[in-house]
């Protein structure tokens, strides 16, 4: 009898698990890590949806395009506008159906496929205790002494690195090659990704590092350190927005729709600033954490549409590669 009771209990438990819908979300490693926003988002959304939210970390677009219609993903979060043209043309993503009136981006957004959840601006970060006077413009940076040590990321492997070459392209256009020629002697290292670069900077191996205008917020809030600043240039800063998208072939469309709505909810947006160290896409500035209120932010935003970014990508990378190979 005990064996029968135990077996019945196992059957009931397995049946309950089978009835719990699963939402699979592809996300970057930094998003799902224990210090990222993923764990808290998972906890809050599961309480809301009575479902099992499963994050699958790793590469986003290359992975889902390789899988095609066979993908397990229901939602992808962590894309950006420099790759959305390729993503859109794949036909793998459907309309998000979310009301965009709550967005607080510094530019108009009407895309019905890719939904913003946070943003920032590419910037060079410096330490005020080690750099007395930081360049006050892009032109000052180019003309700074060659002993100014910069660390940047490779545009062929890094989103921030790609943003930098597009930033230079946006500011200097046909003269981007000349700009890179001036910048090249100051670049001591090009890393594959952002974390390696930023680690070199915080270890004192570089005077300035390519990062984001929001990076100082981490030091202010998590470390009580206000010595890290973004150099703000009047030429403008390249706008970076991170996006979520619903997979068209999802077998749980209502659950995917609910998650997309959740992305712009106050609960989700309130976790983004200190969870992803970025500016929430749908949260008024007066609701940002106090550390974010202290950030130096650009007045001028530079931005390429996905078509423009796709068309200029190879040209911008080649200008960078050619200058650094001299």
C-alpha cells in the first residue's frame, strides 16, 4: 500500500510539472548571471504568470538563426539596433503588440517588432584621481598626447566595439580613417569583449576605457566611489538601446505576449538600473536611483537606424582595422 501511495504521489507531482507552462528566453550571460537582473526578473514573472521561466544564456542572434524554426526560444532579450536588420530579415520574430507610450527614450521609437528595455551611450570613462583633465571633446581626444593610454573593444566581436566604430563614423564621416589614425597610437590594447577592457582600466592599466555613460553609476552605488566619470563630448555620443523580441514560432504565444508586456512594467524597469547598470527605457528620470541622478549625460545623441548601421558596418570596421594595422 505504501508503494502504491508513493507511486501515486510521484504521478501527481509529475502531472503538475507537465501542466506548468514553460517560457524559454534566450539572454546574454551578463543578463542571467547572479549579479544581473535575470534572477529577480525570473522570480517576479513566475509569480505573475504561474509558469516556469527558463533563461538560456549565450549568443543570441547567431544561435537562433542557426536553429531557425527549430529554436526552443519563445523570447529573445538583449539584442541591439546594430544587428536588428539581420534579425528582422530572418523572419524569426513576430510583432510584440506592446503599447509604446510609456517609453522615455531620448528619441522617438515606433518599432513593432523590437521592444526597448534599457539604453545608454558609448563613452570613454576615466578616473579623476589619475587623469587631471580629461578630453572635453572628441577632437581633444584625437589630439591628446600619445602617452594617453586607451583600451577599447574589437568591433568584430563586441557590441560596444561596434558602437565605437559607428560613433567615429557618425562624427567624422569620410574622415573616419584620419580620426582613427590619430587615435591608434593611444590605444594600448584591443580586447575581445567589454569585461576584459574594463578590468584593465580598473586595475590601472589604462587611463581611459571604452564603456558607457552609465558605468560610473555602478561605482557610485555599489562602491561609494565617485572618481569614475564619463568624458562628455559636444560632438555627441552614440546611442545604444537593448531590445527584446518575441519569437514568431513560439508554442506559448500568450505567455510570450505577457512577458513582453512585463518588460515595460514598473517592476521590470525598476530592476534595470542597478541590475543591468543601464538607463531604464520606460522609467521617468525622477524615478531613477540616486546614483543615476549624478551621471554626466550627453545633450546630443547620435544614432543610426538598422538600415544605416548595416550599410556602414563594414566601412566603419575597415577604417578602424586599417588604422590599427599600420
